[in-house]
C-alpha cells in the first residue's frame, strides 16, 4: 500500500518558486494515485485567493494548478483558520473547493493522519 503524503504549503504565490513546487508535487503524486492532502498555512493561504495578478510580478499564475488538483485526485485540501483570519480572508471567497478549514488544534491531528509530511 502506498504511503500517504501531506504537503504543507507555507509560502505566498509570488514569494518565489516554493508555492509552485508544492502544487507540482501534489499534481505528480495525484497522477500516480498517491494518497495525499495539501494544507495551506501561514502565507500559503494567499495562494487560494482568486484573481491574482501574477504577470505584474513576472510570476506564473497558480490558479490553473489549483483547479487541476481535483482532476488529479487531490481532493483533501485544508487551510488554517488562524492564517486566514490573520490575513482578513473568508473561506467563502477563496478559489478552491472543497476546502476544509481547520482550527489550530485540528492541524496536529491532521498531520498525524499522514505517513509522510513535506513542508514547503
């Protein structure tokens, strides 16, 4: 049986290649039917905002990658409620569905459910 993988994405979409790399890992794992989930934490929740202007920063828009996650079988998507609140973000206004919003005490239990964890 394949080991499960949780990818924790903590970087804003425009702060460098980390956000894109996290999504690429998720898409690759999904293509091979690896049981995996993604947790957006800290500035990583900014990836979930719609209508990002990546061209202004000469970056790649990650919206298509986020929307492709479900097609690749990556359906376990999580966001930290504290990270969202600190950035004035509402779960209803985000670009990803279904999205499970977790409180801080639920994040430790989530991490324990997976065999491997990658933080990017």
